[in-house]
C-alpha cells in the first residue's frame, strides 16, 4: 500500500470515528433521551455521561489535528478503545448480543485507524516530540 493510499484510508477512518464519537459526545452533553436512556439502563450514573461527553469531544479535536499532539493521540485512541470495550461488555450483560453490533463496527474501524496511524507515525516520531 502506498503512503498516499495509507493516508487516505487513515483520514477517512479518522473522520468516521470523529463523527461517531463527536455525535455521541454531543448527544451525551445535550441529554439526548435515546443515549441517556440506554446509558442509564446499562447502570452508569448520570454524572458519568457528562464526563464521557466532554472527553469524547476533546478527543475528536485532538484526533483531527494533523501532525500535532501525536502522543496525546495515542491516549485518545486508548480512551476510544476503552469506551468501545466497556460499551460492548455492558450491552452484552444487560441488553444481549444483538445490541453490540455498533460496538463491533466501531472497534473494527478504530483498529484500522490506529494501525494506519502507527504506520504513518512510527513510535520514534511520536515520542521524539516531548
């Protein structure tokens, strides 16, 4: 795969994940009934929903900055992975497997995005800008 193709796929998937997490964060902060009802049904407290919303929107901003804050992007990817994994297992435990399709799709796209991020920005480049 050429560098240009890698970057196109990376930015396409990064934009997709940013839209996904941006919409989710927005709905959490605006108390959208669909998001709030499911999250409360999963057993999470209401103050946790606000915290998720703030961190999701902050993560989207960092993720969309080209060639900046590379180490912080690593943390954003980690946070997104944790969010998706917790959502997956919470939904399996409370709502059943059919409700986890969105988490499986998000995990797949995020994995591709992260692998391409590491291909574009090798570890040496990420950690040299301390």
